[in-house]
C-alpha cells in the first residue's frame, strides 16, 4: 500500500469505529454500474462537511487491490448488491487530495509537477518492469497495456485550486487542461470520481472536463441520498440518542434534493452530517456546521453591490423563496454577472437550498439562518439587524396580547426594511415574518396553511419542547381591518387546521392602512375547545 496508490482502508476503518456511522455504501452500487462505461466520469459537488471525503475513503477501501477488505463490507448495504464481489478489491486505486499538493507549493506548475512525481514514484515501486516513461499519463498507459486492468482514480477537493487561485485564470486553465489530458478518453481509466464544493469550471465556449457527469446541489441526480443524512437516518439517530427529531428538523433540515428516474421523481430532505452528529454526541442542538468556517465567507457575497441582491437576502431571511436562473453561473467564485450568479454560488456553498421544480432558492434551516444574522450584524444593514433584534420583544408582546405594542413593532419593522416593495399582502407577509424572526426559536412557522374553508396566512405551531408557548394563527389584511381578519379566522374555521393541537391558541388579525401607513392589530385568545 502507498500514500496515493492503493492507500488502504485505515481511514474508512476510522469511520466504522466512530460512535456514529451512517451506512452510505449504497453509493458503491452506483459507481460499480459506471465502471468502464461512457458514464465512468463522475463529479460530485456538495458543501463542506457533507460526507464527501468519507465517501472517497470508502471507495478506496472497497476497490483497492492492496488488501482484502471483504470483512469491512459484509455487514453493510453494499454486500446485498449483485455487483458486490465482482468489483471488491479488483483495481489499482489512485487517491489524491488536491489540497495537500496545493498547500505545499507556490505555483500551478510546481503543484502539478509535485503531484505527478509523487504518484509516479509509487507506480514505479509496484510496476518497475513496465515504466520507462517519466510522465504520469504515459506511465499509466504503459502499465494498462501490460496488465489490462484499469485504474480507479479518486480526486478529493478537486476544486480547491479555484478557491486559492480565484483570479488567476491562466493557472485555472492549466489545471483543467492537465486533468483533461490525464483523464479524458483514456482506456486506463476504469472510473474517475471527483468531489468538491463547486461543479466543473467552465471557460471559453465549453467545459474542459465535459466528459464528467455532474451531481451537484442544483442537479443531484441519483446520488442525492448519499451525501448528507436523509430524514429517515436522522430519525433513527434521534431515537437512539433520545433527542427530539422535531428540533433536529427545525435546526438542520431544508436541503431538498430532487432525483428523477423512470419511476418518477423523489425529493430527499438532506441534513448536514456534521451538525447532526455533533448535536447527538453533545445532546444539544446548536450551530455546528458553520463553526468550521467564519461568517466572513458568507458576508463577502451577500454584501456585493448587485441589483436586487439585498432585497433577495432580506426576503429569504423572512422565510420567502426567491426565483433565480442558475444557468449563467460559471462555476467559480469570482465571476458574477447578476445576483442570480451570487445566489447560485451560495447554493453550492450550502447557504441556500434550491428547489429545481420551482427554480427558487431559500434559506434552508435555523442553523444557516443564524449565519446570515451573524454576517449581517457586522455589515451596514443596520435596519435589518435591528428588526431581527427587536423580534424578541415583539413576540413577547404577542404572547401578552399587547395589541398596540405589536402594531408599533410591525410599524418599525416596515420602516426599517422599506426597501422592499410594500404594496400587497405578500409584502406585508414578508414584513411580518421578519418582524417575528425570533419565533423560530420555539415554533414551526407554516405559511398559507389549508384550514377549514380557506387558507390561514401564517400559523405558529409550538414544537414539543416548547409546548408551554401558545399556538398563533395570524391573518393579514391590506387596507381593510384587523377586526375583519379576526372574523375571517372564525368564519372560515381556520382553527380546524390545528385540530390535533391541545395547547392555548391566540388569534391575531393584522391590517395595514394605506392612508395612515400604519398597522393595526387585534389579538384574541381562542375559547377552550375551539381548536377541536
């Protein structure tokens, strides 16, 4: 075994021995099906800490010829696949982490030279009789000609170059040209599998690596379930650790990846593995995924002077979705023609989630939402952060049925985020959601909930750990009356939407008067049994 050629199973063994291990070996069945086919080039892009490197270690342990690893996999899902024995330990694996070479060199030429020397040295030790050519590509070609066994090539952090050499287009092009020359149309490649944060970089009129099939946060394909934890996997962990799945979902859910097949489409609700594992092991829900990188990374992008970008961020912070076009994104971190390019990058970084059916983006969960608040608190968006900070007092005023304080608080929120076009109930809803931002601490917030004879505008439903808080039905009116909003809640029996809820319930009607440019509020406590 070597460092790069057949590196062995030690790292995967470490994953198996960990207190929490979630079986993702189903991925192997997918890669087995692509070996020595036209689909043998795979590029998986996911945010940091979503299990990409662990999957790479798993593939190296399974395919590598350096040792018999059947014992590691016999109790895992892949052992039930028909292709399990056929490909187990049958290939020479070359596994490379590009970050390792990047951190030890000072130029692209030096990095590529070091990479080739190190890998070539290990190939020479195993196949001294076949190697005369000092260049990696031709050495691998010579080996394949003699042994007729293709290589499995695994490249982790393939895109780190684009984060380090953001502005150096010549270095980027040289790197992509190297990968193309090494991998494309080569018989010695049985499978080329790359992982990173970004999809394959585009330049000129085409992609230099257009042989790769990409599986990303915007187009996950049938690889969706293998990166991140699925909802069922999180449920099992919550049961094992006696933690609230409802809280886990509020904190960490929100990445909805759609996969399509001849049997139809399926949406996977994916969770950040880093966050879920930390929450289980610490027995405490909190912000863990974003502790691996400061909020400065997010701040750089959301404060860019792009037309409509600030409005879009505010709307999403308030719980709205924003329509975008992902097609103009060039898959790097510096080329932004429109706000949509910035928002698409944030999808790939994990700060937004993309709905491919609706072509919209939104903030995925409470953990990521807090990252936006952290970033905005250090920017000049003082009006937004003031609304967020005031939301705690506004929620308390709602609980206390202080109608004047609630109306005044919403007035302030409206004035402070007046950059949003404020001319209908949708704009009013956005203001209300941002004004009550702190409600996410305790509630599942449902907008436009089907209820009775209509649709309730906003429902705040306490999660089980916060059952002492009242549920709230909010009905919004535009230039009508708050009393009319309360009457609508009752007449259309919106409380029936909470028929399974047995706690206290508040009914709140909020109206915006165009003439006075002020909000009014009426709050009532539902009668005992009114939710039934």
